[in-house]
């Protein structure tokens, strides 16, 4: 799909269409993921989704946590 269809340039993956226009700040992202972690509910899928909406790599999100 092209950028005109809702994807960012170079964006790939099943979540691309959903997250193309979304961005979340680091403090908000980390706070939410830490809440999930505190309850034992944090999964790799959460981190991947967070990385996508945060505009960073999965590795970066794990470092933040």
C-alpha cells in the first residue's frame, strides 16, 4: 500500500493500517506497559505494538522498561 492509502513510507506489518496515524509519547507508553507488567499481563505482543505506536524499535521499548 502507498502512503496515500494510510501507510507511512516503509511501514510494514498487519498493524500498519491501524497505527499509521497514531503516535504515543515515551512516558505514556512506558507507564502503560509497566502497569501491564505489574499485573503479570505484559506480553511481547504488547511491546511490539508499543514500539510501533511509539515509532521506535522493540529493543528500545524493552530497554525503557
